[in-house]
C-alpha cells in the first residue's frame, strides 16, 4: 500500500515494508520470533538477577536494568509492527505516533546511559578494586540510574513536544515506526531551526556525555591492563569487560550509521535495515552476549535448570 502525499486522515501512515509485499510474511515471522526471544531472554535474566542474592552486586543489578530497558525498547516498536503486517493496517493516530516517539527516544537514550554507567562500574572494578564497594555502593548506582531516567525523559519530552508543534506538509512516514528524523522530514520548512539550536546545546550532554564516559573508562582500563605483568592476568581482566565492550560496539556502530551519516546517502531502505538491527536484533542478543558469558549468571542458570 502506498498512500498519496495529500492524505488527509487524522493521523499518520506508516509505509513500513509495503514496497516489498513478498517479504511481509517472512518479516512477520522474523519479528515474532525475535520479539519472543527478546522478551523471554531479557525477562529471564531480570528475574534471575532480582531473585538470586549472590547476583545483587552493582554489575548484575545494572545488567538487570538493561534487560528491563531492552524489553521496553522492543515493546515500543515490534507489537505495532506485527499488527500492521498481519492486518494490513498502516494507520497510526497522531497521539499514538508521538507516544511511540517519546518512548523510543527515552528508552533508546537510557540504553546509552546504562552502558556508560556499566563502563564506569568496570573501571572501578579494574582500576580501584579496593574501593569498588565504596564507590559503587547501592545508593550510588541507584542514584545514577534514577538521574539518567530523569535526563532521558526530559530530553524525550522536549523533542516530542517541539516536533509535535511543527506544521506538517505530509502524513506519510517512510518507515515502520515513528522515529525522530523521519517525522522531522514531514515538517513544511524542513528541520526546525529551534531543534537545531537545542541540539547544539543539549545534544552533547545526552549523546556525547555517555560516549565520553565510556571512552574515558576504557582508556583507563586498558592502561591498567597493560601494567599487569602476567599475560594470563591481562586476559582474565580484559575478559571481565569483553561482553560489555561487545554491546557498546554493536549499539554505537548502528547509532552512528543511522543518525550520523551524510544526508546525501539517505535511503528509506537503508534506514529500515539499520533500525531492525538496533531495535530488534541487538536487544535480542544482549542476554546471550553479556549475561550468559558471566560465570555467576551461568552458575545461577544451572541451578535454576537443575
């Protein structure tokens, strides 16, 4: 289905994958299986961490928060996409679209903040192990998580309201969910100047802040690892960070390809593929990449299964 540009329905049309109807059935089963695996894996990890007292350490409690955020992340996008593919209903109300945009921005940025807090946690464990429990106390990491939620919710509210208030010359979204760049492209006068100004001021805090914290933490971690005399000790220390580093690389590589590319290579197909990677595949893989590679989590899983 391709909606005309002068569409007057009191809402948006998500074209999604309508330009490839032969892919709709395979895509439906792919999204369904990925969603079930994501919800099942992350819910299992969250339940396991909260129920096992030996996992009530900052690293695993942060991992439990990440699992919860991944459930919210995929649930913001996939159920609506499954409904659209199954019933052929590409309409979404204005309120529904901007609620989805708000949730997507908030939860997506929270993923970034949690990865930054986890990087700081790894820095404390590797570089200042004797003070680790003092620095990363329960109060500290809970305050960091709560403060992050406040920042991302304010950030999401600001961009959602500003985008909502802009006049639009089209109601057709060439995507399968309401993302900020594709909605801004519908504005009659292009990207609003006020959004650009706010982005220059507020963007470095919300976007560059977590990135700089991750980079700084890993520079200090690498320096600490290189000072170790034993190659076995270096490998053992690095292995405690390898899973987190894998998640960081996967997450930020897709974000960079999606949001920090030249406008000259813009392509709806390109956007959809990258969006599937960071909104579906990465949250589905996180429990397997991070959780099940940790000795304590694997031990707890074996106890549950046996």
